[in-house]
């Protein structure tokens, strides 16, 4: 770590004690003489004395102990001294040379042994080693670290150079494929995700995942796809819910279109700034009519009618594989790009309680859909789309319909476990709201939904209102400042007047369909548009007025369909109101009399379920007008969310397929019909199909 390591003073280098020429100790190569590095000035070394000659005193004489030397004698003595010195020098050089030869011979023997051993090893793995370094070794026929070129070795490369060459080759072998992979991934990311091809990051390393987390939902190696997920392991949670898969940064400066504020600027909801949004139904909460392929392969006797029975039949492993593939491919980044391009500005994302947890006896696939919910929110953020979080299925089922997860009895606020499931759902909101109170969701999450379509025509109204009040308190205490959406429960909008008074920041979520009402489904084509322009408009305006309704009102679901003919719409293997074949087995809910306009002929679903290429121009005109009339009406309130974006085959329930068929406006905020024009009688359009 920079600046964190303790720095110690380097010790002075010591002179080596290797013997040098003449037995003298040579000065170390890094030894310096400097006054700044020594307390006392260095003494000058005395000059070496030449070979000394005998001292001759010419004035001294001795007849007993010495004898005067002649000039010739002195000359001979000098010659002998010089000869002796030369001999000594020659002997030293000879000895030095001999020592050098011995060292070379030793080195040659050692080096030869090493080379021989290495050569033997190379020979054993000749084919494997040659792939990497064979070309380098064979070029020049030299030993590693020796000579390269001609036999005289005019060019020499040391071992370090060879290591560098091999390293460069290895880097090229590694980096070039990685670069191609990254470029290919960037180019193909959108197309691969739209095709649903599983994509796994090459950066996954099992060692990065703690042993306790391996094989769990936090282990990316178990994911169907890692596209646009952060695969860096983290066990950080908020409200006990993981952030695994999210990036640490985000950008809230994006906007859906020029008519909407960026995410980081306030949206003042109302008729002057209505929501124009779409649901992502059938994605994280499976719905049979949206994805019939998940259900159509089973015989009616098997009893696969909802997500509960589907996952129960498949078992944990196959259910997880089947549904995660669905999560990964049914809605992708391209979905959000297309929604933005259609002029829409909000998405409502239904999800169910098993995204957070499951309980004893539940067959649902636990927690996997949570990861895709978070990725979907990030896609929405990227395209400037605000999010409406919709808890679509809660413990016990709030309505007994298949899109709550389990078709049949209502076990929430009703029955043996009604109170238990009510508390469980409050506990869920404690976790969910704590998670989405994070700063990263303050702008992109615009609406926080409590529960989808509680069946208040069956459940005690007071119990639902009390539960709603408790849920609001929990959510607000955890820091959710966004608008909280609560369902109208099919009570009728006027019946909410005076309820939940004094609680700020709420919006009433109404779902408006004519086809689930036996009287309204029987309207003629002209009457259906008249009702959309007058009936829906008046209801919206009355609900928006606190004197006659609740106040802020939003249409959370609607469609342009004018029949209930779509396969599985009224439950798996159940017919339709339109044709009088809705045999539920319950006299209180079954409809065995056709519901198309009276006195118009025999009702049938062939043309209603036909491919849109078979639609007549008049029928297309009617479908477009019916859609734009409803858009206009709901914009007298806080706006609308179409149900839904994509289906496998139900064209009149899919905004995407409706755009392709030319029966929805190309841009949601640029429309032709606004209820001020005259509605024609649509002559030539059969009322029975």
C-alpha cells in the first residue's frame, strides 16, 4: 500500500573479502570516499615503494665486514634484481592463468551436466514443449542462453532475453483470444439476450466464491446467464435481501423521452403529467394465458393450472431450470429499449413473494427471480423508465386466481392460516421496503405497490383496510418516500371515498376491463368505445375528486381486447364468457350462456384469436380507436399501465405485438383519436366474429 510501508535506511555496503592480485583486498566497487560520509577525512595512502637497492656509502670503508663494490658489480646486482622481479611477475601470471583454466573447466563440466539434464527433459516432452518454444530453440540450433547465429557465435543472447521472448509469446497467446472474446461479446450482447442463449462470464473463478456460498443463488456458476450481472461475490444485504449481481454505481440522468423529466428530477403526477406505462406481466409471476407453452403440454387430468402446480409437478431442480430460463429470455434489455422507443415512460413489474422467501410446503422456485427483478430495474434506469413495484402474489393468495401463484381458496386474511399469512406478508414488506429504501432506488422506483388485486368482494373490507394501514406504516418507517400504490379490490371507485384519510403519498390502483364484466362484454363495438370515452372518463374524474372518491387514481391494468377468447385467460382448460363455455365447476362463477351482443348471431372466437394479418381494415381501425379512447380517459387521472408488454400469442393483450400489427399508436404520446371526434358505427364489422 502506497505510503503505508515502513522505510528503513539502507546499510552501507561492505567490501568483499575476495583475494585479489598480490593477495591485497580490492576496494568494493560501490565504496566511495567522501567527507560527507565520514567523520574524519580519509588518509591518503602512501605511494608504493620501488624495489629497494642496497644503500652505498662511498665514504665508509671496512676491511673486515664489508668490501667496496665496483661499478660493474653494482650493474650486475641491478640486473639480477630486475630479472628476479620479472620472473616473479611471470610466475604470478602463469599461476593466475592456471587458476582461470581450472575455473573454466569446472564451469564447463557443471554447465554441461545441466544442459544434458535439461536436454533429456526436453526430449521426454519434445512434442509438448515444441508448441511453445520449439521454433525459438531450433532456430540457430543453439542451447538456451548461449549463441544464436553462426558457429562462431557472433551474436549472443542471455537467458534473460530468452525468458522475455517466451513471456511475450505467451502474453500474445492469451491476450489475442481474450480481446476477440470481449469484442464479440459487446457486439452480440443484445442479440444473444434477445434469443435467450445462456451466457456465462469467462471471468468466473470458483475460488472467488466462499465454500458456504457455492451452489447457492449467490454463486454465479449456477446462474443460467451472467449477462449484465456483476459476478463479483458479495454477501452484503439490505433487509436481509442480497445485492449480489448489482454494480456499485448508477446513472439517474437518463429520461424516457423529451416530454418526461430525467430520473433525478421530480415528476409531479396528475392529468398534466400522466403516466404512460406498460406491465411486464407473466415474467416473474407466471400467468398461463401469457405463456401457454409452459402449460399446454400437460393433459387436463394432470392438473397443471398455475405456478404452484407447475413447480410441484416439475420438482425443485427441473422447476428451477425451467423458470430461470424463462426469467432470462422472456424479458431482456431489448424489451426496455423497445418500451422507451414506443413513447412509454413507466414499467410496472409484477413479482411474487417467493422471490424473497418460501415457506414449509411451498413448491415455488425460491429467490432466483429476485436477481432478475433487480436487473430489470437497472435496465429501466438505463432507458429512463420509472418503475412501479407490484407484489403480485403473497402468502396464502389474496384472490385465489392463478396469477397469485395458486388457484383456488383464498388463504390470506381468510381461513385457518389467514392471520399467519397476513403477518407473513407484513414481514415481507419489512424486508422489501428496507431494501428499496437504498439511495440507488430513490429516483428509479416511483411507485411501491402493497398487493395486487386483493379480492375485497370476498374478503372483509375492514380487515384489508387495516392490513393496508399497517403495511404503509412499516414501509414508511423503513424509509420509502415514494408513492405507495394500493389496489381498489374491485369495490368500485366511489366506495373508496373517505378511506385511508390523513395518510399522504398514496395512489389508488384501479384495473379497468370490460371483458370480465358480463354486461359490458355484451356491448357492441360502437358502445364499447362510447363507454371508454364516457364511462371510464367519468369514473376517473369522480375518483380523482376527494369529495366523490378517494383522490389520486391510477389505472394499473387495461387492454384493448374486446372478448375473453384468448386461451387460458379464464384459467387453464376453462372456456370463455363470449361463447358461453366458461365451465369452472362452480355454479357461482361459471357462465354457460354466450355473452356476445344479443340478437347478433352465434358467438365464436375464431376471428378474435386469428393472426392479425387476417384482421380486416375496419377491425384494425376499431382496435386502434378502442385503445386510444381508453388512454385518453385514464389520463384524466394519473395515467395508465397497459397489460401487458409481451405474450406468446395473445395479440390483443401484448403492446409489443399490437405495435407490430398496427393496432396501437406508434408513439404513446402522439395519438389520432381523443374522444372528441365522432365514433362511427363500424358497418361491416361482425359483432360475433
